[in-house]
C-alpha cells in the first residue's frame, strides 16, 4: 500500500491546485507503471509488444494506454480478483458485456474524489445535498453511485439524502427544496434531471436557495428523447432559479478514479493528477493541442489497475481543458480494436 500512500499524500498536499509540474507527475507515473507492469501479466505482455518497459520508459506519455473495451475481457489488476474490496462495473448500455474495474482499496479513489468535487460543487459551505440518482447501496457496482453516496454522506449537511424510489422521487425532492435553510447541491443523472425539467419545472419553477449548484452526469443513455445541451442547461438554470454558471457537468467513467467538471458547455477541467491527450483514431498517435481525436487519460489515482486508459470519446484538448464532442461513431475505432486484440493475445488460455 506504499504507492497508495504516496499518491494520496501528493493529492492531499496539492489540494485543489490546477497544475503539477511535469517532473512531479512523471515521477509518480513511472512508479505506478513499474508496479502495474510487474503485477499484471497481460498488461506487461502488451507493453513488451510495444517495446516499452519500466527500464526503457522515457516519460509518462509513452506508457501504453489500454482501450476501455479491454476491461470487458480482462481483469486489469495487480492483485487477485477475489481480494477486491469493490468491483465497479460499466453500465453495459451499448454492449451487453460489462467492463470491470477492481479496487484493492477505496481510499485513493476517495482521496482523488474529495478535493476536486468540493472545489467545483461545494467550495464555500456545507450544503444540503439532494441526489436524483440511486445510492451505492442500491447499485453496489456503480462508480457513479459510490461517488454520489460519498458526497451525500461526506459533503452534505443534515437532511442530505437520495430522492430516489425506483426512479427519481420528485415529490420528495420538491419538499426538501422548499424546506431547505441553506444552499442546495443537486446531484443528478441527465435522465433524472430531464425528468425533473419536463415533469415539474416546465410548469412551475422550483427556486433553489442562493448559492445552490446543480451537477449533471451520465448523458441521455436510453432516453426516449434528448435535449440539446444549451436547452437542457438553460431549462435547469431557469427552472431552478440558479445562474447558468451554477449548472455544472461532470465527466467520469468506471475505468478512471478521477473526474472532470465543466460549467455548462465550457471546457472540462481535470485535477492535476489526471492528464488528458487526444490521439489519432487509427494510429493512436498523440495529436497536437487543439486537434480533435480520441481522448486518452493518465490517471495517477488508478494505482492497482492501469494508469493509461484509452477511450472512444472524441474531444479537443487545449490549455483551457477538454471540449467533449461525443463518442466515435459506429464500430470501435480501428486503433482501439487492434490494441484490444493485441492485449488479449497476452492472456493465458
């Protein structure tokens, strides 16, 4: 657990600073890569096939990234699967097989979650946290459920709760808002907030107290009707009587331990212990700043899995942050597909 302690200490020491030096990030990334190379045989095989080992590594950007699809076929962990304290599963909404992210401890996940969530969602006081999403107890394999339940318990003041009973409980939510004596932090999935917008706010506003904020996450997966981002955020701002900048979007995924946040449709900002690049869909080569490509993450909070994760999400990475443009259309991008095949060849039959 020495690496967990080192990562947690680095995160705690930085607080919510926006930048780390390249040297600080690279030093920790090298230690994590050596640990993951030694402890996860399929990943080590994949890295050797790409000519990268801890001895040849020249910088964190050279660390071979694993496509998210691999998490559906291989347990990418440096410890036995039966020793996991929690196993986060992907939603499986697009493909039946669900990806698995095994954690030997939740302490580093929480260390990454805490300062960035507080900075973006609760910087000033202890709000009333109302969640329009199921709890982790109701969905014990959901990383989003873990995050939101943590916020209800650790960030929220008295009365904080999940307003959810087999779906968003809008009556309970409205009653809690009307009786609130402090700022409210609303945490909701896009679908639940869309339900709130169409079923309640379309007919009458439900004003939140001054200083309140709203976080949406998850997109409109499975929804019968979707809204444009501007219409969605504008409706929430108007209906809940909060300024547009108080409506904040969250980007997270099962395969990452860190999250990014954006005000409305602005750039996503990730913590300094999680860096982002864009790559060419075919070659997976890193692209210059400002060119659209598939997003790649180097997340130092991924201690016991893999720190370099390749997604099929398309975005533009600049000095200001990440502008998310959605998912690559159609089948898995060619570069990701070839990388999946390559790593699977390293799995013993």
